[in-house]
């Protein structure tokens, strides 16, 4: 039997409490924890079980978490791994009446992206959420647990397809125009954040230009990194300037994009460091990464250190900008050119 309950406003609170307990217990082993499933969608009826998506950087790290989660009352359930090899599944609570389901996967994996994409779409589209609720109530009255799950799958896949369509790049405002985060706009935003007491570091293309002290090419956005405690204030400040969330398949609490609808976007990355500067949560920055200084249009900024910025450019498919950025940084700072950059760049 499947029990569907009206939405309980205590569910998000229960998630936050449990999340803090998990982060404390698994400190240093996980990168993120997100509230997913129907209990994560405001107003949506759901089974009274909170789904928690826990992200690790490598799936092998999940093995270290099994005994630690047992201390929090979680049972490791390996029986579904043949069907979902990318997930490690845990449950907490009495048999048949679990209060929490915990899904541990790699951050950015297909499982991670699908669940965040589905949640984010329902949060942004109340009509779709209401349609999903009606379907769930109908199916719960007809089927047992397994058949119920199978019967709602086509709806879920349909929502995932709609979410993917929504994430296609929007047309630019003028034919042939390319959205750009100009240097004046970047400096204005950085000043605004720093004057509000935000410890912010520039990453990405603008970090390259800041380190070089010159504007080398147009940039579509401004990448910034900050302590996770600053995220609510940053959202508040940027919202006052007309910035709202830009839907992305990999959006999560420590990495999201805000845009003003005029071609200006800010890619926000947040982290939590311990007293020794080691990363314990969020995007994988450490204190060692956050030691660069540079200038944009003469305005002094903190940014990613040049040697680490070179390393951050490695390990993925390279484009012309990657080659230009890395070669310029290596030449300026005497950094050995990584092997993948010694080959000819894209033509």
C-alpha cells in the first residue's frame, strides 16, 4: 500500500536538520547534500519519506561512509545496485515506514542531474506539480508500491524531457548579438559584493584576465567563489539588481547561475573549509586555491591562484579559449605547460 499525504511544511525543516547531522558525521567525505523527491517541492503531496541526495566526488568514497551513516541510524541496502550501479542506497526508520531515504552518487553524474532537474522543474512549474500530485493519488489508490513506481515513470521521463528542452540556450536579444559580461559590469558587481562584506574570489575567464592584468577576450559570465555561509546574502544582493536563477541541469546549492535577463550572468560557486583550509563541503576549493590576486580595469580583486587555474583548465575537452588562457598564464607566471596543451589547439 502506498500512502500519499498532503504536503507538510515541516518536511524542509526535517531535511535541513538531517542534512546538518550528515555533513557533521561525514565531514571531508561528501561534497553536497540536496533535498529531492516530492517532499522537496512546496505544496506537493508525497509519501512521508524524505529523499536526500548526497554527492561524493568519487563513488568509491561511499564505502567509507557506510559505518559513519550506520551511527546515524542508516541501513545500507546494496540489493538495488545491479539496477542502479551508480548509486549507493541507505534508509532510516522502521521497516516499511522509513523516514529518510539517502541516495549517494557522484556529483554531476546522470543520477544527480536527473533528480535535481526533475525537482527544479516542478518547483518552477506549479501546474506540472499539481498534475503529478493528481497522478500519484490515482496510482496510489490502484497499485502496490512496485507497480505504483513503474506506473508514474512515464510522467517523470516526460518532465525530464521538458526540463531538458527548457535548458536549451535562449535566443540572444538582437540578431547576431553575443551576451557578454563586460569588465565594467564585472567590477560593479564585485564592488557591490565586497562592500557588503562578502569574501569573493574570481574564477574562470575573468580570473585569467585579472591575473594577466589585461582584457584578452569577451566573457559570457562572471565566475565567483565564496564561503557557503555567504550564499543567502549574495542571492539577496543580486536579486536587488534584477538577477534571478537561470535553469541549469546541474544546479545545486553550492553551484548555480543567476542572470538579469539582459545577457549578464553570474556563475556562483560556494564551499566550506575547516580550520586548516581543507574542503569539507561544496565545490572543491581549498585555501591553497584562493591565493591569487589581480586586477580588472584597475580594480584589485582576489582570484584563483595561477597554477591552480591552469590545473582547473585541464582534464576536460579543450577549446580555443582554454589553449589561449593556459598558454598566457604559463608564459606570464613561468608555469610548465601541461602535456595536453603542448599539442596543437583546435583549428
